[in-house]
C-alpha cells in the first residue's frame, strides 16, 4: 500500500438526512411535473404575495438597517439597551445591535447584521450564532399590518403576536447562552469596547440599496418556490381526504406568509389563532433555508438557530392559546 493510498479515507455511507433530502427533491419534482398548471397558479399567488406583503414590509427596513450598520449609527442608537441585553444574552454591543434591529425590522435584518459584525471580528462564532438565533423573527410591519390588521382585522392580536415573538426570541437566546456558556467552546468577545465614530459617505446609500435589493429578491424567490410546492402538495393530499386543516399545517411548516394566510382562513377560530402563533414562532422552512444560505462560507452552525425556532414556536403557540382562552375565541 502506497503512502497516498494510506491517507485515502474510506467513504462514509450516506446519512438518513441525505436520503430524506433526495426523497423530498424527487417528490417535489414529481409534483411540479404532474400538475404543471397548478404549480403555475401557485407561483402566481406566491408572486402576488411578495408584491402585497413581503416587499412592502421588508425592503425599506433592510435599506435602513444596512445604512445603520455600515455607518456605525446602529450601535450608537442601541447603546442605552446594550448593557441589559448584553447581560441577558451574553453579547457585546455589536451583537446587541443585531438583536435590536432584528426584533424591530425582522428577518433577515438581524441575521445579516450579526454576520457583518462576525466578519469584522466584533463577534465570536458562538456570539454570532446566538445573535442570529434570537433576532430572526417576522418583522413588526408584517405582524402588525399584514397579519393583525389585514388577515385578522384585529390590531390587538397583531400586537400580541409581535410581543410573543419578541419574548420567545429573548427566552431562546437566554437559554442558548446558558448552554454555550457551559460548553465554553471558545473565548467570548464580550469585553467592553469604545463606540466607534459614526462614518457616513455618499457611497453607502447605493450599496445599501443594492444589498437590500438582492436580499429581498432572494427572499421572494424562496417564498414563490415554497408556495408552489405547498400548493401542489396540498392538491395531491386532497385526493386522500386531507382537509383545510392539513393544508394550513403544511403551509405553516413550509412558508411563513402563506402559512399565516392559510391559518387565518380556518373555520375553527381558536385553532386558527393557535396555528398562527405557532407559525409566527417557527417562521417556515423557507426562512430556515435563507438562514442556511447566509451561514454558508462563514463556518457558522445553523443548529442553535433551529433549536431556537422550535422553542419560539412552542412559546408563541402557548401564549396565543392563553390569549385565545382569555378572549373566549
């Protein structure tokens, strides 16, 4: 045996996750080919959803957040909140800025801010993963406007959903901090650093517009794809007796915007509220795929984020259940 052959590692057998992924890909392809007309209709609905809800509630926030992070103004604005948030989540000022912007503007603003800070060296790997996990919630404009006012005609319910998402995100961040602190995987960068001066020049605005546009188009692409997949799958399941509840659950698992829309249309109003809360916390596989694309190339793990989303879904569902019982819905 030669030295080169000695260093050749034996190929590992495919994992169950690989088999599941291949099966889902083949199943999705079969769905789209079997009923191309239905897939086209669902795609048009996904595009309409992007135009009505996703772009208006997201794009302006993404432009402003890009400017805040690039100029350093974001850290100045959240400076009064950095101390209490930093103690709760174990994050330096840059991480607190990502969390606050994410909780205000929604995904993917907080995650992108955390990754930008990680690239600049102001966040460690653990801190970046934790900041992404607890800052990735639906935007305030989406929950208050699209979900609360438009879908439910109930502004108070939209406000409660938003507050529930914030509570679930902070709670998951606190628990992740406790777990990562026990593991002590790497030395944190939570030492107090002086605030950098705000620096703004004319070139930042077109760059912010460009970055926000590319991110928004990527989000819309995920929304359209998963809306199409959900519609085609629902048609197939309908032949086996699946009802509107099955469609709402499937839509909620795959895509946030379509999920809350399908949940709000259920006849059982209490079930509709609970499923809407769970959907808001979970946020859909579509957004998880977007998070995976953000982590690509940065040596960041998506596992803390997924654990946080499961926890946030449970928290939001339980809080909305209590809200529904209190309202008598």
